[in-house]
């Protein structure tokens, strides 16, 4: 259930699931994006499907 952690700072998914061209990230993107969204009382939603 990785979806539970995607807003945690420095969380990164299993490297085998990333795109081959990707160098990977720091794991900060969604946690940084969430701060101003929360400040404006907005929401970020995530949809997921098994195997996708």
C-alpha cells in the first residue's frame, strides 16, 4: 500500500516501478506540493489501480 506514504517527505516508490529514463527523485515533490494546497484549503487526490 505505497499510496499511504506518497505525501511523506523523502518517500520513493520501488525503483523497479520507475521509468527507465528517470534518474529518480528526492521524494519531496508531493510533500512540497501539498503544503500550499493545504494552506488554501484545497485537496490533492490520488487514484490508483492494481498493476498500473
